[in-house]
C-alpha cells in the first residue's frame, strides 16, 4: 500500500434533514458554521492552528459568497485564514477534501478543514432575464434552481438525473427487483446502525433557535425508516412510464453538512492530535454524461491502483446510492465487489444525498465505520452529474 502521511484527526457531520424538514429553516451558511464549530470542539484544536478551509457547495448563491471562508470565520477560525468553495456537483465536498490534501502534500499548509454543505430546501428560484435591452416590459419566468440542479441540460435537450439513470438500467440490465432490494437494505442498514449507537457521538446535533427558551436540537437523520418490500414493489416508475426507478429506490432531497480536519502526520503529532484514519488516495474519472451513474464504480479500479490495493483488501465500501440502479450496475461491472461489505451503514437512499455535502459525509461515516467495526481499509465513491466519478481510500488508525 502507498502511504503519504496525510491523516484525518477529526470527522463530524450533522444529521441529514429531509427537504422541508427539521433543518429547512437553516441556510447553508449556518449549517456550515455549526458543523465547523462542532469539528473544532471535537478535536479541541486551537482555531489559530488552522491554515486553510475548503467546502463544497453546489447551489451557491449570493447570500453566502465563498462560504468556506465565511462559515469558518463565524465558527471561530481567524479571519486571516483563507478558504475556497468548490462546485463539482455531487463531488463538491470530495473536491474540497482532495484540495486540502494536495495543499498539505505540497507543503503549502500543514492543517486544514475540508467538508461540504447543501440546503436543498433553500435553493433559490432564479430570474435569468431582466438586465438586457429589449426586456423593459412583459412577464418574466422564474427558473427553479433545484430542478435545474437535478437536470443535465446538455443531454437530449434536458434530462433529469433519474431519466439518465434509466439509461444505466438498460446498459447493465438492472432489474426492478434488484433495485428495490438495494433500497430495502439501505434503510435496514441505516436504521440498524442508528439503533446500535454506531452513529452516536460524531453525528453532531444541530441547534435551531426558538423564540423563547433553549434552542431545539435536531439529533438524528430524518430519512431512514422501516420501509417494506411491499411498499417498494408498489411504487410506480417516476421518470419513465415503463422504467424501473421510483421515488423509493432513488435518493432523497436533503439538507446537511459534514467536515474533516486534515493534517500532515508530523503536524498532528506536534499538536497532540490523534489520527483517526489516513487518506491514502483519491481520484476522479470522467464518464459519458448520459451515463453519469457509471462514475461511482468506474472510479474504483484506478482509485485502488493509486492506493496499491485490491478489492479483496478492502473491508468496507460505500458507493453512494444516488439511485439503487447505480449500485446494481456496480455489482454487474465489478462482480467481485462484496455485497456484504458494501453500504453497510446505508447511503443516499436512506441517509440522504445533500449533494454538496455527500462526499464529505461518506468520508466521515467511513472513518468511524472502520474504527467502530474493527475494519482497516475503506473506500468511498460517488457518481457526479455531468459525467464524473470521485472517490477516496481510507486506512483506519
């Protein structure tokens, strides 16, 4: 295995809220502030020692320009610490982690915060017209930023991600039954993880200010539920009349944030910080945009090659369930991928898919899954709208 001396010394996330749910009253900036503050508390790090911050955020808007810098400052990081905000669709927070890792390897910094956020409940509607000559009168159309974010406008005049994934279903012969089973197991595994207490401690409660009294706390993911096979099989196709993808075997629309504290091994030792895991490798690939779901599994072989390991060496995988069809196709493409070691704590279908936070959420959960289940090596990956795959290899410490 190739080693690079990059260690994760802190890893936290918020609970994941449903669209219009418990976290919908918070803008992305406040979710980011709270998760960074929680990371600082969990690691007991002096904020003066933070060299850089990076956050992923897909639906960026003018209410929080360069959210990485602003949220960190509001959480107590000195204003002299720079930050960068990333937009790489579903890989945005993965990009933030990769960027901080590169900065450490280059010797530019020694310790940095990386993560991501999305408040899909608060994605604006946009008025694109209005500043051009010849548009002085008449009605203007508002464009839904959420719907736009879930659409690839460069495929067949504009196709929703779910419709794109029906193409994946056809290519890899993914049955409806296989997809529904994946969705069932996603909820079952996520609920079992919550009930066993394995999410406790690092899933940090989010505070909701009240008019009177103490803040209300949101402490648990809203998505996982005891869904039944009968419910899954009764759901109607959503994106295509004769299709297989339903609202129940696809990921939900969510709010949430996640963050890690990355350092060189030397800097961690200097500050007395306990390494939780090593970030051994990371990688991105491109795939055809009309088959964007391929990215979640086509990134795995070159990612493992970069780490110098094989599939059989990996204890746990999480391939994000943007759709159950993505995981079903992954098992077809990588028949050696162990089903009993994949998505054992749930994934996008049950936990949720707050797009700008998902990569960091996966890394945070994998760090703790490895430690709490006695694993050594973990792999996280995700497909990316526009035709990409993104992933990481983590080694428990």
